[in-house]
C-alpha cells in the first residue's frame, strides 16, 4: 500500500515506525528537514521537505497513485486542506485527518463528506484519550481497558498483587476459581518481558497480565488477580483543556469532580458550561492548594495539562499528599520510562491512542479494531472471519489447527451477540469477530494473510 503521511511529529513518526516493514511504501512530509532526516536514518521510507497542503508537495510525494493520505500535523486546517487537495487533484481513495478542535468536531457529521470536506475518517485524539481514561475509572485497578465488538468483550491489563487469589496458582486453575465467568489469559509480562501463557504457567506477584473476557465478567476476573478496589467516587482533574473538560463532562454524571484550571477566563467558561463539576482557578502543583482542597480524600488525581513536566510533578505531589491513585497524560515517550519506577500509577499516551485509531484504518483485510500496546511492540486486533471452508484458511477450523505466528493468541470470538472465549477446540465460523493478541506486532502481516480470503484456496 502506498501511503503519504503529512506531519512528522510524535504521531506521524510513531505511525510511520509502525507501518514500515509491513509491505507499505511510506512517504513522510514535514517542514522540519532535520526531523525528517532523523526518521529517514532510522527507517526505510521516503521524506519530502515541504508543506503537506501544497499541491506541488503532494505531487512530489507521489499523490497521483497513492492509496491513502494521513494528515496528522498539529494544525486542523492544514490537515483538512491536504485531504481536500488530495481528493480534488489526485483522487486519493482514502483520506484521514487528525482533528483536535471540539468546535469543528461537533459538526463532523455535516462537514466531512466528499461534496463538502472530503475526509473519510476523522481521528480526534482528545476524544480517544477521554474515552480511555473513562474506562480506567470504570474498572478501578486496571492498567488498560480495551473494548472490542462494540463493547461486548474487553481485553484488560492488570498487575497481579501479593494476596491475589490466583497468585501462586497455574492458569489451568482459573476455571475452578471463577466457575461462572469464562476468561482467557492472552499474555503475561514478567519483569518487562513476555512469557507464553500455558496451562502450567504459574502467576507470580507483579506479573502484568492481559486477560480477555465478556465485558460483564471483567470485575469478577480482576478480583481473582488482585484485591478488588472500591469504586472511584471523588476525582480531581488538573487541566481544563479539551481533554480535561471532556473528562469532567463525562465523569460528573456519576462522580464528584473538581477541576483545577490556571486561566481565569478558561475557568469561568468551564464553570458556566459544566453542570456538576466544581471549577477553581489555581496551579495544580501548588501544595497549599491541594491541601486546602483535601486531596487526601480524593480517589483519583488526573493530570491532563499540555505540559508533561507539570503533569508529572503535580501527580507526584498529589500522591505524596495522600491521593489514592494518579493518572498522568504524557506526550513525550522518553518520559514513560522515567515514571515507570515512580509513584505515578498510570501513564496515558495520546500518541498511542491516536496511532491505534489510525492503524484500524490502515491494516489490510476485515480489521475492525487495532490497539497498539507496550509502546508499539505489541498489538491487539479484532478481525472478521470472511469466506467459507474452501476460500478461508480459518473458517470451519479449530483454533489448534491454525498456523498462528509465534506469540499470537486468539482470546475470544464474538458471534452475533454471543461471546465465546477461545479454546484449542473452538471452531471459527464465517462472520465471527476474532480478537487476537500479538506479543510481537511484526507478525501482523502473517495474521492478515491467514485471514485473507482466497478464491482458489482448497
């Protein structure tokens, strides 16, 4: 597939890194020549120094025969104009734009059509991050919560703690512990390294476990791996930007929410817009302010300003002052390693959320969902089984007979409204939504080929 990416920032660079080597012809456009050269030195791709919304730049990048254009600069206007030019001049089949402005997004249904603004898929990072944090609030104790098949099944990452009912027991005993909730462990990371989950594998404290189950059974499974945390009730949000405002709007229906915003004008606007959120002006890293607001009585402190350092410092301070859980928005991937060994509980990466959404549209075949995990090393995907027993290598076959790539686990199948947790003798049927976990995402092309429908396959 020939793909042009406009914008070589965190998102564009990470996306290119995910797609290079997957039989894609990637061209990256940006005005910063140094960034382009650094990326070209590390990856096998073409780079063009120029404005991605200029016709001549797109032509130079090969837009005349490109399959897809992905505009992910920091400027919404540039992204939309680039898609317009790609459609009008070069008839590019698929056009994807990153749109951050909530003022534009609220009109997305009316705006984004070929006869108006020809954007086929809109990626809204702030909305994606808000969704991800809201899921973590719904499942206290989870490190990640990923939904598939319109929320029917979930893949959840948790850390196994000392005292957990399954710690010290083999995976084969899960059914005995949870007789009424079927589940499958898709992956285990021990000391940062993946280990293959077998029936004889014994769960150890501090293991990071990815398990899959029907969404209604998630809490029951979590209870076996760690002491089930009480629901979060009181939440403090630092930062009143698009993410902070969207999060407050989502959470204020069922939680007590306070929001700290340093700009008086923005704080006044949010106070008039939000219904049940208490908004106050201040610095979230001000110790006296946090003490006055009784931070030690809050369940979660969520730092989502546009300043990584401020987010990290205010969260460390809130943790020291007694808040139960901290979640931090981190833009720079280099900072993730720093906070892994700190008192911060969860780091949220808008880049990973955005790249996951983009990969859903880039992957070949009938892929409905893609989540980039473990900083891009692993992936979880939802793929629809097409064809019949003659044209498909998977339909009508038991899972144990499939030639799955190394480190790949089929965790669940959604068949209509039924969630089937995958076992070795489970048979895949046509139109099944199959949820897989890949410890090494470089095998994604193998999975795509496995599920490819071939008219002459017998």
